[in-house]
């Protein structure tokens, strides 16, 4: 398996002096203006993620994606968008001491005023068989919605990026026998009035890693107890489905550099006249429904 963390970007901040939060912030709007800042603002504008009066819970897991998202929101406030309020929300689902301290210390260094609340999700899902990830993700999101609503927020922001989106598309086809995508925003079905937004929707993971390495930052990776016991690829060769798809896309993109964008565009260019069946609002439609009307 390739490790994106060991990538081709080896440049770091050009100074022997200790890096500061101001250096990190400056890099976002200067060195990474094209690859990160502009794509962040483009997603927000193109998908209409923010409206006047929003109060957004920026959900921070402690990884590279969510911490970058927090800094991007701070820059957005700083550069003219002041029509919304922010809460930087951290849920502690049962992190070990080292991971929890890493999150708190990074937030302090990056001047992100986090609010932490506790849950016992890791304890609850610990006995859920070989792969408790789906249940864990659903429970975490539910807790985040609930806490955000309690704090007066009407939206939660999650740090899913472009690569998460295209991997989800391919996973749905290969393992779920369906065509679907990770939407840039959606209404909550269980928390009326709440929305989920994904501001990193157009940002590539490699660029996030480049930003992290350039600024000599170190974040936690997957911090659950399940992955503390096994690596992404363990000694008997088991590999997560998402890791398999990530590697597949990476291999194909070496042959055709347009593969990744083509996957993304495929769910923007669905032609219902050329599909056998589709679902709309839970109702299945088949091409034969109107087939004979065309005679």
C-alpha cells in the first residue's frame, strides 16, 4: 500500500526559526491559495453552503482535514465573510491520553478556540465485531448534531475532501451495487432544521498533506480503539475497502491523469434516459415505465 503521508512534497517552511500560527495562516492564503483556499471558497459559493445568520459547528476530530477546515473558516471570517458565527466543536468519544492531548495542544498552537464535550462511543462500539466503523460514524454524527443544536447552531461542518467523495462513488458501485455520492450538503433527517456541509469538498487530500508537511504540523490519524489494534493492512493481508479503492484510483490515475475528475463528474452527468432504473425519494423507477409511450 502507498502512504500518501510520504508524498512528493518535501518542502517545508523556509526558515530555521520555530514556525508560528501566523506562519500557518499566511501559508493558507499565499502558498496554498490556489490549491486549498480558492477551492474552499469555491465549494462554499458553488454549493451555497453559508447563508446570512448561520451558526456553524465546525466539527474537529483532530486529524489534518478538520484542523485545516477550522483554520480556513477563521480565514474566511478574517477576509470579509462575517455574516455567520462559528463554534469549534470537539467530541471526545474515548480518545487515549496521547491523542486527546495532541488535539488540545494543536488547537492551542493554531489558536482554534475549541469546545470539548464527552461521549462514550468507543466503549459502546468496541464489541461490534470486526468492523464497527459504520456504527461509530453514525453515532458520532448524531452526537455532533445534538450538541451543535444545543449550542444554537443550525449547521455542522465536516472535513470530508475531494478524495473522500470519489472514493465513495467507486465504493458504492463496487461494493454497494449503486451509484451515489457524498453530497456537498444535506438536511438532517433526525434533527429538523439542521444541515451538514462539507467545505473541503473540492480540496485534494494530497494538497492537505502538503500543507501539513510544509508547516511541520503533526495531527492524529484514525484514533479509534479498533485501528489501534490493527493497521490499515494487517499481518494477514486484510485491507479496508476504502483503502483498496484509494489504491485502485491512485493506480489508474498514473495511467490517466483525468481519472479522478472523471469519477467526480460522472455523478454530475447522469443521463436518466440511459439507466435501467433509479430511485427518487425512496421510490424506484424503471425505464419500462415510459418506454412504450415513445412509440
